[in-house]
C-alpha cells in the first residue's frame, strides 16, 4: 500500500472539522470548514434587539468524501465515511451603542463534537472534543423590509488536533479570517429572502506546511412567515448553503491541483416558538460535491435571551 503522508480535510461539524489523511495522489482539499455551513440562512440579516442571547445548535452529520471528479473517494478499497453529532453554543451580544447608523454587536461560539470516522480501508477511530473558536464584531442595521448586518470574524485553532496521518481531528490547526455580509428582505405579506455571504482567508497549517485556499460561502433561505396563535411567528421554506473554494491549496508556495472543492446544499427549514424561545429546524442534503464531503445533516437551533 502506498504510504499515507498528505493530510486533507473532510467536513464541517457545527464549526468543527474533520482532518483526514489520504494517499498523495488523491485530489482533495486540505484545511477545513471551521464554520457550521447553513446555520444562518433564516433571518440572516435580522439581529435581535439590544441584549445578550444564547443560540444553541444541536446537529447530526453523515456523509462520504468526494474526489475532484465528484465520485466517492476510495482509500485502500473502501470509501472515507463520517458520522458525527455536535453541540455548539453561540453567545451574541447586541449593544445599544450605535455606529454608522447601526448597532454594534459581538459574538462567539465553540463546538463540542463526537465523531466516528472510517478512513477507507486504512483505519477507523472516534474522537470527542472541542472544535475551533469563532468570534467576531460587527454592525447591524434593522429595518421593516430590509435588514443588514456586517461583521469581521476570526477563527482560532483551539480544537483537538491529531498530527497523525491516519487519524481524524476535530480542529483545523490554522487561523482564518472572514468578512461577512448578511441581508434579509421581508415583504409586508411575509415573504422572505435571506442570505449570509462570507469570504474565508486561511493561514498556513504549521504542522503540514499547507495553506488552504480562499473560500466563498453563502447561507440562504427563501420562505414565508405567518402568525400563529399557539406558536408565535412561524416561518417555513427552503434553505441551505453554497461553498466554493476559489483558490487551490498551496504546499510551500506550490499549488496542489484538484483541491478547489465545492458543494451545494438544500432542504426544508421551519421556525416556530416554544414559549418565548424561537426554535428552528433544518434538514439539508448536499449535492455536486467535489474534493470535499457530500452527505446530509439535521440541525436543531434554539434561541434564548438572558
């Protein structure tokens, strides 16, 4: 069997990542999704009024790694597969302080992940630990029909990381930076179009000497809101995400062919209230993945105000 010596990433898990090792001839992206793709589509541009909030995400993810041609990645005769559950608490504080006509806000999250991974026919293992910290500062501009939020986010390599070519990791082992723009368009009759666009720039993984490529990521939601006597404001529609790595990974300045991964995801989303707490449920199926994981996920989000 050919010696395994190149480390590549597989999957985003509520802000965590799975780093997996693949044969050096395999085309797959290195690095990771430190952001939990798809969680911010519904009402993406609408931050709540000034106050402090807990947004808690609980999710399940399953899937298989795809190669650069969009086929199952086979290592030692078997596919690379992952099943994982995660719990990701996110704190958001919206200030009464105004800047440029909007409200300042800060946020932070850190995921807790349990994963079971099968690295083809090479190895299998499970890991439990924290993922990479995400924090940011921004401005929100709320409005009746148009709401906008913009921020600058930082991802820190706080997650569990195995510098072992045959083991899965929860952390990415690199820093990254991300400007963010989110918008919600809401008609008087309750029709909604929301998106959150992010441009992610990564620093080098010092253990592998690989710098992952820059990525465009977009969460989205298209739906309708109605008022319910028992469930408060109810929203339903279709949502998901799109990820496109725009530049290839580099190893000591040399580009690695076939590492510019992409994926599109879509599925039903519904939002309702239990008492004062908004609840959002997502199901998303991934399509047309290349050089990254393709699978499905189920997510439960519950928001609380302190």
